[in-house]
C-alpha cells in the first residue's frame, strides 16, 4: 500500500498495490480528524487490504474506486 492522502468528508484515500498496477481505495470513517482516521487505517491496514482485494476481484467498485468503511 502506498502512502495515504487526506480526502474531504471523513475519508482517507489510499492506493492498493498489486504488481505494476495501483487501485484507488477510499475508507469512510467517523473520526473527527484526518490524523485519527489515518492512524486507524494504518492499524487495520492488513484487513483493509484483504477486503479491498476481494472487492476488486468481484468487481465491487463505485466509479472505479474500491469503497470501504470502518470495521
């Protein structure tokens, strides 16, 4: 996974790396700050990557983006 960047509206955007390809993923959170949301993403990174890969494999995308929410 590459470094995440902050997005508007309580979300964190990150890229899932697989081979030479990168897939944009967006994680919706309920945290007050982007710092808290990023910390949460890092803590649960492995699980979010697993879920994102499964959704990507099944074609479960919204406008070409894998959309995730808090565990």
